[in-house]
RNA sequence: GCUCGCGUAGUGUAGCGGCCCAUCAUGAAGCCCUCUCGAGGCUUCGACCCGGGUUCAAAUCCCGGCGCGAGCACCA
């Protein structure tokens, strides 16, 4: 039997120098679940090779995916939470000089031209493997047009800079791809105050990313296979500059059963319109939301490492992620009782003590035990359990308390010690009315119930016995998962 | 339409010429343990997309088919 490989495959092409990887989100919103893959895979390799992780903000679109000023710091914090690493920060919008410098250099090498075709016109030309007239402008003309793009004589939509590849390339995506376009930053200023309306001519992803990867000595690019053609475009650019392209690795598409299609832009609009309360709304597939619900960074890490780097498109249920999380949180969550649809029962008979002490965890004694006052002799149990009592057996074991027999709303104690063989149910004495919130089909459900009195601070993750894990918040409980 | 990529149990994943009547996890079923329907332990179930070829030998290499996905934006 061959040995089973565990964890991530070895990183290929690890040379003498330091390994440099990057994670490059658009700060038009906070990180979503999907981002965590790129972050974890790249950071794990960086850690394994004692290399560098670059967090690069690709904030070069001020119109369609305008950056969110507050996202920069928050993403940085999310990255540290998720990876445990302090990444090197690069902000594309603050590095425009470099991109412009390389643009001019490329024009001077006759490796690019300013194209005045409309998008539709060029689409047709590309499809037919033709060349547009602008392709044959001489270098001086191109440099002049570049100036016109920069100084405002050419308006957004009038011109783009295209990298001269080959219009007969079999892959249509690679034919003279666009590298720079004009954005009206007077009416749509960049939200970073030091950038604002300073630039009109902005690089597109393929150019900006390619140049920056070279400038940062990125050694490995690991990303989704939807960016394969992007690599091929960038390779053509690297050839012109005589640079060596990093090693690239791709992963396939992942779909989570429970998550529909969503985009950061859409989430942002929905938050702004009030559909969602914020980035940590429990319905959202964001890192902020998952964190709020108690998800562990380690679970996310284990989950993505398990999926690995295959290029096949996969679809996984959320329960697969939760099973990793359960393993991590089970030992560190104190147990507490929460009764949904409570029905009260009066305890009758038996030698009932005034209070009992119950452990907060079945195996670990590092939690303070719970002391439960029984002086009122009234307890609450779940309606579903009572219903079962009516239909099947009316005998139960109240967990950690007593064997009982239910008749007419009374719980007659038959034994304090467990006689065994009885169904064990949970209960609450002296609880507080509390709401348990959980998301289901893009809606928030609220389950009312009685939560056992406790002294856990806000933010504590607990296990609601027989129900699942939840986080205690100011306004109630938020279900993690069961 | 053109281009690229991918197809191993229900879901993920390992293996990438002989060690494979195929790994591990998850899931389902059952049992054990436990004063939770949680955790833990054990058992069982279940897969190499199809068809050719190469080879003494193919999940693994080649070709064809089929299926799935992505790119062809003045988004990232």
C-alpha cells in the first residue's frame, strides 16, 4: 500500500530564495467565505517555507467595484485572524506611478498601442482575427494618445491601451488584450483621500497584477482556474519585458450547497439598502458572519486543506466544514441548557435538594460547574419532550437530576439516582427568556426559549445541550451549527 | 462559435504504470461507551465516466466519445 499523502502537496519550484505568495482581494467589501481559500492555501505555503505573504489590495476600479474605505483595515484584520500571519501590504492605487512607468515603457518598445475602437467594434475585429487601424500607429502617435488619455482630451470610453499580442492567436481571449482604461475620477473619486481624483488612466487587472507580481518578486501564484487565461495573457506581457513568470497553480470551482450565488458588490448593495444589517449579518457567507457565529480559523484551514488543489469543480455541503469545527469547539464550549417551547412541570415527591451542582462539560473540569437552585420546584422542559411523553412513555430521566414520571403537568420523582434505560431530557429551572437566532434559506429565524441562568460573558460560545453550538450575544443566542 | 481545464464511493479526497479485489475523511446503517439527540470507540455500506489502443501489466499513458466547468469585459 502506498502511503497516503496528508495535507497540501509540496510546492513545486522552490528555489534558493524566499518563497513569495500573495492574496489579492478587491477591497470593495469585506472578505467572504470564498476568499478564505486563497488566503489559507497561500498563507499555508508561505508558512511552510518560511516565506512571505503579500496582501495586495487590487483597488483599481473606482466605478463598477468602487473600493470601500473601511474595508482595507478590516480585511487586514481578517487576514491576520485567519492566517495568524502579518502580511506585507501592497495597495495598488498607491502604486500607480509604477504601472504608468511600465505602460510608457511598453509603448516605447512598440509592445502596446492606444486603441480608439469602441468595445463592440473591437469585439468584432477580435472575433474575425483582424487588426484594427490603431494597431499600426507609430510609437510617437501612441505616446501622444497616451498623453491625451492622461490629460483628459480623451474621455472614458474613447480609448484603451492594448498589449500587442497576435490577432491570429487561437484563443480569442489573448488577442490584443486591454491593459489600461480611462475612469472619470472627478465624479467617481477613489475613496482613499490621498488618491481621490489624482489619476484618470487606470490599469486593468491583468496588467497591474502582472507588473506588481514582478515588482514584488512573487514566486508562486495559486488561484482559481478561472484565471488561467489571465496567466496566459500575462505570460505574453512577461515575454515582452523579458521577465520570468511565477509558478502558477490552480484550483477548481467550489460550490457550497447552502450558499447561492453572491457577489461582494451585491452584498454591499444589500447592506446599504438595509436588506442585511451589516457584513456580519448571520445570513451572509462572509468571514465576518462566520466569525460572529463562532467559526474557528482552524476549522476553515482544515476544510480548505482537505479540499486541496485539484482543478475539478466541486460542490460541498456546509456540514463538511462544520464537522471540522465541531472537533475543535467541542472541548472548549461549556454546556448550558436551553429549552425551546417551554412547558413547566412541578416536581413532586422525592428527596430533592435545594440546589444541585452540574458540570459544565462532561470530560473537562476546567469550567466552573453550574449551581442550579431548585427551591421553587418548578422546571421547564421542551414541549416536544412532553408530547413524546404523552404518546410513548411518560417516564424520563431529567439530566443530572432525577428519574420522573409525568402526569397532569407534574413530574413525580421516582428516583434521584438513575435507574437506567430512560430517555434523558434536558430542563431549566430559573432561566431567562431568550431568543435563539439562526439563518435558514436566506431568512433569520427566531426560536424563543428559556436559557439557564449563567455567568458567561457576551461572546462566549456554548453548547446548548441536545441542540447545538451557539454564541451568547447581547440580544440573545446566535446558533453556530449543530 | 472559439479557447482552456476537469471527470476515483452520496459528498470531498489519496494514489498517477505492478505495492490497488484502491486511501482517508465525511455521510448513512448498526453496536459499544457516556446522566446530551454532543463527543469518543468499533463494525458495515459504497467509487476508478464510456469505448478503443499501448503494455507481460492501466485508476494511472495515448486516442475518440460523453458529461461538467471556466475564459473570450474599457470587473477583479
